[in-house]
C-alpha cells in the first residue's frame, strides 16, 4: 500500500467502527497516567497534555483525519456531561460546610469568573482580534462541554474554544499549586474552589490529587462558574464588544 493510499484506508477503518478511536484514546491516556506517575506526579507531566500530544502524533502518523477520529470517539465526548454530574457525589459529602460558606464562595466565584473573562477579552483587544476570536476565547475557564455551547451561542468557534479551554485547564493544573503556595493559600477547600473556577475539569482532576475535599470544592467551583457564565456571557459580551472592539 502506498503512503498516499494510507489516510483513506485508515479513515475508512476508524469511521466504520468506534473501537479503534476509543481504544487509542483510552490507551493513550493510560500511558500518559503511567508517565505522570513515573515523573512522581510532576505538574509539568500533566496526563491530559501528554495524551493530546500523543494523539496528535498518532493521527498524523496514521494519516487519520480529525473528523474520522471524532466520529469514533463520540462516546467519550458524550460522557463529558455525565462526568460533570457525577461530581455531585463528593459535593454531597460536603453539604453542611458548603451551606456555611455560601457567601464567601459566591464572592470568590464572582471575582474569579470576572477575572477569567476580563483577562481573555483584554488580551484579545490588545492583539486586535476579531469578534469571533473574542467570543471563542471568553468562556476559556468553563468546562469544555458547556464552553462549546456558550461559544456557539455568542458567535464563536466551538472547535477553537475547545482548544483554548483545554490549554487553560492544563496551564491551571500545572501552575495552580505554585501560585496558591506563593500567595499563602493553605486550606484545601479554598485551593480546590479556586482551581475549579479557573481551570474547570482538568483543574478538578488535579484538585482530587490533593484531597477529596479539594476535589469536591473544585467541582462546585467548576459547576457554579459554568452556570453563571452560561447566563451572563451571551448578554454581556455583545455589550462589551461594541464598546471595546
């Protein structure tokens, strides 16, 4: 078989059955987690980042198009929703504490969410980006499934949003502990909530490595930020864009 024929063949195989894409995705993530463990869980060896790089290499070397791969991996994309809902289980264990800390949490949510959106818009304005780019980048700190829906609603490109969201999560998971240690944040609940608001699901996975309490609060921060952004961004962004861009 010639090299020129290989992409067509592989695309046909991947598109015909979800098994190759699912097997490759899960296998790559297992390898990435193993490498993360071998690196003594160094934040720089983030398993999500490693998985993305490995999958890009596999798709390139096999000549598989992204559309063919995604068609086979739709099940994993679908499971993003249930995985977010499953975070309610550790949250339930923290219910009494959550009720007592509702006001501080709301304050932290507003500050964190506003900072995330403002920083994204400010960078885009500084770089003279078009509105479609601003709309794609604005929901960068919202979990992927929700961010893509918000992006589509406000005039962005969901595919670009997904890439920015993943990059934001990887950056947050990598640097969060260093930043929080530097500013003197020691409590697991505060650390977790900050990680969830700033770096959504990937940050939440990192928070669970700290403790179940940190993971629960991170899941809460992620959910609250996603909910608030879904209501506010479609209203706020057109106003800001008309003023700034």
